[in-house]
C-alpha cells in the first residue's frame, strides 16, 4: 500500500484515543482481524486510524489505496451492502482483485459523514475468513461506534477550520497593526486621585474578542512574544502624555520576559514610571530565570506587579517567588466583598501581606460604592474598576484629579 501526504490534522490526544478505542472495541466484538477509519483524499482512500494487531506490515495509518480498487464507492453507491458476512456471495466483491489478494472473506463498512451529508471516509472491519454469524444487530452495534468516531472527526475538523480562520485574522491584525490601546485609571482610594493607569489592548476586528483571546491565539501560533512586544510599543508611547508622577502599567506574559527580548524593547524607555504586570494565570516555568531577565530592568527603575493575585493556580507561591513591588488583587476577590466575610478576610490578608513585604496593593474590578467603601475600610490603598473609570483613550483620563508629584 502506498503512503500519501496527510491532509488530516492530527487529532488532539483525547479524540485520537476515542477513535482508536472504538476501532478496538468493534473489531473485538465482530471477531475480525482488521479495523480502520479512512479518509477519501482525491481518488484514494487513506487509512487514518488502524487496529490490526500482528498485521501492521500490511496496513498502517498514512497508507492509501486507489478508490477504484476497494469496496468503498460500491458500498456508498449501493452496489455492495454495508455488511458482507461472506464475500463469495457478492459478485461485485468477487470481481475486485483485492478480495483475493488481501484476502477478504467478511467485510463490514459504514460511512463517516460530514455535516453536509457527504462522506469523509469509512469506518470498516474486515477478516480474511467468511463469518456467516454476522448479522443486522452486529451492524447496528458497529453503527454506534462509527457514530462516535464521526462525531470526533467532525469536531476536530471544525476546530481545525476555526484555528485556521483565527490564524488568518491574527496575521492580518499583526500585518496592519490593527489594534489600539486604551488606558484604565488606577486611583488612590483614600484621596480618589489618579496615581497610575493600565494599558489594555483592543483588537479592532469584529465581532469583538477580548485581548486575552487574541493573545491566546498568538501563543498557539507561536507569535505571542511578537504580538506582545508590538502592542507594548504602542502602549509605552502613552507614557509621554501622562503627567508626572502618574505611572503606566503594561501587561506581559512570562514567555515574553523569558524570551530575553524585553530588555531590547525597553532599551530607550524611561522606566522609573513604568510597571510591568505579570498575570498569575500563566505558569512561570523558571522563576530564577525570570528574575535574571528582570534584574537589569529593575535596576533601571521598572516596577513589577503581580496581576490577578488570588485567581491563578500558582497562588501564594507566585507572590513569594515574584517578590512584586505591586500586588493587584483579582476582581473575583473584590466582587461583592462587602457582603462576603470570606472575601473580606482574604482582602484583609492581602493587605497585611502587602504591608509586610513593602508592596502596594491594588484592588481590581471595583464596580460598586459598597465594594469601594469596604476596601477603604480594610486599608486597601489603591483600586481600579468600572466605578472609578473604564478603559478609554488616553484623552479621557485628562482631567482626572492627579496625585501631587513626589
Ligand atoms: P488584566 O490585565 O487583569 O486587565 C484587567 C481586565 O479587567 C481588563 O479586561 C479590564 O477591561 C477589565 N476590567 C477593569 N475593571 C473592571 C471592572 O470593574 N469589572 C469588570 N468586569 N472588568 C473590569 P480586558 O481589557 O478585556 O483584558 C483582559 C486581559 O487581557 C487582561 O487582564 C490582560 O491579561 C490581557 N491583556 C489586555 N491587554 C493586554 C496587552 O496589551 N498585553 C498583554 N500581554 N495582555 C493584555
Ligand atoms: Mg493587567
Ligand atoms: Mg488583572
């Protein structure tokens, strides 16, 4: 059997196992030697999944056969039945050389259908010997397994199509720098004055997707660092318009910091009024290396913020290892903390931790007066959220009362 280039996206491991398990189960149930799932590619049938213990030299994934030589088209067009307990009783099968050459004594095959009804390929079992005991019930059992396999195939094809479309959209965005940066105020909660603002990216293509989704797409395409640095350059330009002593917070992933390209991107920047936010959502594979990369930037005045603190899986370890200058308490802890003693206790603990480690605490996502009042009462120094100001173009921040210069 010849091999042809794979047009088939490699299935995620869960889907791969499910199809393989379905082939094993039906092959054992029917007592046959070979089970496979094939795809029609041009005028060939390509084996994508195969279960044929001991016969791997004869049939393996990637092998293919001309459609003209096999049963598939005859089954799809009704010249051969889906279930053939004994090929000797089917003249169309006997006329095909493959029946004698393999040989094929018993055969059961069902189409894997795409959503438009067309056949993607076949879900098939065969044996070199006839098996007169095979009956309608066996075929119906096989139909259940073929249905499961078809569901996996269609889900994977759809995911592949969506991934393709997202990649094309990402390439277009990056080529045309089709994004803008908005700025959200960070306020001193006691005096309600502007002390900082966070640069947040907005990608222009419609329908709107939040920036973390675009960064996730970029990460999957291996372009996360390029995109982050591109956005960062636009965000950093905002610092020129911010009056001293207001600082600018920019977001970065561990991957960008560990890439070693951050220092180069910040080489001509004035860093004492710049904060780098590192989310707790992304895993840091090596904190020592991260600190090594950040050290020269910190020496130039860059401050480090632990973003989304209290939301990620690395939790307190992240805070201990990162040793941030600023801790941004995740909005899931801010939400309704006025009515929730557990959240209040955690916010209070964070206030204590920040004070003991010399860090500034910022509560994220403040939406109500009650949340604001409670945070103030707990001694949380700074806050950010829709109540205090939504992310907006820089011009919208002008006029916000400022903290006096140090
Ligand atoms: P983040 O850094 O934690 O940013 C805070 C997010 O909370 C922003 O969402 C902001 O619009 C939203 N937010 C602020 N106040 C409130 C509030 O009171 N209520 C609610 N419900 N939400 C509030 P956004 O802009 O959609 O950004 C989501 C995430 O995407 C950011 O989380 C950050 O991780 C990432 N991101 C955004 N811009 C950039 C960027 O320029 N570079 C990088 N690397 N990541 C970015
Ligand atoms: Mg942030
Ligand atoms: Mg955050």
